[in-house]
C-alpha cells in the first residue's frame, strides 16, 4: 500500500496511507490517530474498515465526537492502546 509521510507536532516522521491507493473493502489501521481527522476523512471517501488507535484518551474522545453524525461510506472505530 502507498504511504504518505509527514512530520507531527513534535517533529517525528509519521506515515499515512495514500488515498490514491485505497480501495473499497480494505482495512486501514491509523496508529497515533490523534483527533481522528485523517481517519474520518478516509472513512468518508472510501468504504473501508478503519481503526484508529491512540494512547491519549482525550484525543480518542475528541475523535469519537468529531466522527459522530458524519456521513461515512466505511466503518470507523477508535481504540486506546
């Protein structure tokens, strides 16, 4: 799968799947999903099964709140870890 790499706020490299390589029906794992913006957008655009994982419970709460009521083509779950 193609990936997009970028720096996070702490200057660490992060890698994300490239939307150009995603296909309906795929599974996506977003490790360090933060507030879930990227995960939500991918689940809006593609019929994927997406799991976002983060260690910060306050960010997971924000992600769940942002995802609530969004029109998603895929499924979206946020988990601590």
